[in-house]
């Protein structure tokens, strides 16, 4: 019997890669999409003949219950969120409503409509914030340093609570930073690679950034969606850290990105205080040993390949 999966956030980076992955596995795939006068489907344009789009919103539990009743999924992947950290400082309430309480609404809809549905929650390494140990693992205490990180901690723990309280198959993937050519332009990695392409093509002459010393564990989003799927195929639900196990600074990212077009970042990058966070997160690096042991998952894309692929994609995009 063909499995059915419902993805929230299907129009985003992760949602588009996950939809591709599940379709290749033979799933019927539906995506929950918010009503908008300007549809944002460019990441899934090539999938629209194979993905069912269902109107709904994490702020509206009635729409979530209707989507579950109509599509009858076997699996639900909750990837939707207000996910830009900087915006969470200026829109903390909206971030909480969507990224935190939205998880509760969806879990409760599953509990009432069909508690046999398997549920994946997209947790985040931003929950670790001011890291209490290095590397970070599943048992590392959380110390979030942004409203986004706080909201993700709530979403993580409410998932565990519903698992323990109602015996739902509900689990969280604590994903460290994962990037791709489909990343939104507001995120620092894509901001860099897009600017590098513009500068190389003579369309820009500078790039303003904030903290160049921040270190992150950066992987390829296309690798990470496999881990999401694997988490829902186990006998019992469990939470996993998903990462590369390497950390690199923004400065290192700049070196590789500008080096791809034979330029030096020092000639183009300026520091702008507006891009510093009110509370910085200095170092994130994970250990995915548990995922390797129990899921058989390991990342396939190394850091240099990730960065150069993103630069190449932006060059191709801007040349068109």
C-alpha cells in the first residue's frame, strides 16, 4: 500500500528536498500551504504535478484538522516555522505563535484525528545557543539565545510531552545548520554566495555582514532529509542530532566562497553592526554518532563542496 506524507513548509528549502526524496520512495505527497496573493512555489515548481497542495496554517487548528482528515497521511513532517533568527528578535510573538504553538496545534490535531500518524518535528541546533558542552549531543542542556531558539525548545519539548502523554509516534530531529542553493537569500550562507556571484559578474562591489567569527556546523540540506525519513521508520520514536561533526567560521565560509571566483573576501566585505545579534551564538558543532549507530545515517557532502556548489548555482542563476 502506498504511504502518504504531509509536509508543512513544503515550499521551503527543506520541504522541497524532502518532497523530492519521498516521491522517489513512492510516497503520495501533500504540502500544507498558507494562503497568499503571491504564491511562493518556485522551489517546488517542478513537482507541482505530483504534489497535492492543501490550504492551511499552523496558526489555525481547524485547517490542520481538515488537512489531516482530507489527506489521511501516514506521516507528517512539520518543517514550517518563522525560521530567520534575526527576525525573531523583532517579531518574537509571531515567532512563538508559529514556531512553538504551531507544533502543539499540529500534534493535538493528530491526537484527535488519527493518533497512529507518525510525526516528525524539525528541531534546531539554535536550541543549544550558548553551548554547555562541545560537541553538542542529544543530552546536551539547551540554552537558547534568541526568540527563535526559545520557540524551538518549546516545540521540541511539546513533541516529547505528546509522545510520553499520548503514546504518539512523535520525534524530533535536532538539525544543525543545513544549506543549499535553495536557501533563502536572507540567510548568511546564501547571502554570501549570492553576493560572490554578483561581485564576480560585475553586478555588485561589496557585501555587508555581522559577526565573522561565529562558528557553525554546516551540512547539505539534501543529505539531511534522508535522516528525517529514517527517524519515522524505526520501531520506537527517538530524537536525534543530525550534523557533520565539523565546525567552520563565517570567515572560513567567505574564504571558500570568494576563492571559488579567485577573489579575496577582504577586498569586498564590510562589517555592519546591524547584522550582529542582541545575544550572539558563538560556537555550534554536533556529534551525530547516535544517528550513525541507530539510523545508519551519515552526511555525504563536505563543507568545501557545499560552498562551491552554492556559488556555482548562484552564478548560473544570475547569468540567466
